[in-house]
């Protein structure tokens, strides 16, 4: 009698189980969020592992075991050879970044790190568009491009090169930046693996665009002014904190992500919209579109 083929592949279940264990560890406080920072360069290995899974027949437990061992070997070997490495000689030193505002009457700031833990807040003065620090090692080469286009100051911070995994033990590898509160600002943040905590309370935002592959984004919305924007993610958590008096209308597209609203309303998969009770009468209004594939979306009042 001919053996029956094992249905389904191994790569998908292994990834889902692994991601679930990491999220569970984070929820229980056993795993720090920074674990995601080392995984970005490994995503092409998923394609290789999927090819192995399709190539080797699994008509018996031997074939299944062989496929599983090869998939694990591919991830382990790729991790070793990919250029991602441990650095046990870090000093914790940082490089400072400061771009003057000059005569600009509005600003556009873009952060494009492949991998980053990023903290953002409003600057108290009006001298700079952005001021902050970047860890000297760990994120590859940081490039800052800035210029004045008419009355608009544009700043673009990007990274390139090899990401270095953090060594064991406590370490602070966070980018910390202040943004101008003196002029209207368009803000864009995009990256593969992001851990973003942004207190936008004092900013005069005119646009917001945040995009991540894996990670967590926490945004405290501005307390004044009106704007529209979008936040999107692949796997992780998106948290939107709404200050008192701010009206919000949030369209949510959640594939396998749970959604919690201030009223306790829960959304399932698909397109939904949450509108705060004071949206029509509020002086400060925010329109957001949130897209999340897997994880959680939390909307709460401050």
C-alpha cells in the first residue's frame, strides 16, 4: 500500500509557533521586545526553507524529520553567514544628530532605519528640525540628508550596512530624537523591524505615515490641531493613545489582529471604523487608517 503524504507544510506552522512563543514571552515579561531587532536579515531564509519543504517528499515520519532538520539547519546556517553578528565590545557610545530649522516655516522628517528602537518627542526650542542621538554601533551606517526646499526643511535619516545583534546583558540601543514643535510637520517612519514610542503631544502635525514589518508602535497623538495619517504593520502591536478632548476617526483593516477600542468594543477580521463620541464637535481631530496583519491593535484614551 502506498504511504499517505503528510498534508501541509512545515515552514508556516514553525513560524507561527515561534512568533506565538515570542509574543507570549513578551506578554509575560520573559522576553524583551528587542528580540525582534535581530530577525530582519533572516527573512529570505523563509523562502529557502519553503523550497526545501516542497522539494523533499514527506510520505513517512523519516521524510518529515529530514525536512524539519534541514529547515532548522538553513535558519541556523543563514543566521551565522548573513553578516548579523554579536558585538561584545560595545561601549554604549552614541553619535549626535542636529539639523537647524533656519528660516523654514514647515518641515518634513523621515526616519528609514531597517532595524531600530526609536523614541520621539517634541523639542522645547525652535532652533532645530531634529535633535537626537544614535547608538554608535549596532545599526550599520546612519546617513542624514537635509535641505531647504522653498520654505520647507526636509530631513531624511536612513541606515545601511550590517545590523549587529546586541550582546548579552542590559544595554541601551535606542534612537532618541526630538522633533520641532515650532512649525507644521509631516512625519514618516518606516522600517523592517521597529520598536517605536512616540509622544507627539506638543507637535503640530500635518501628516503621519508609520510602516513596520515586525515590532511595536505606540503613538500618543497631538493634543491640538487636525491631520490625517496611516499606520501599518505586518506582525506586532499598534497602540494609539488619544489625549482628552481630541476627536478621532480610525478605520481599521485587521487580518488576524484583535482590535480594542476605548468603549470596550472588539473588532474581528476585516474593515471596521471607530469614531469617538466627540469627533464632530472636537476642535482637534485626527483621521487614521490602521492596517495590521497579525497581532493586536489597541486604541485607548489618555
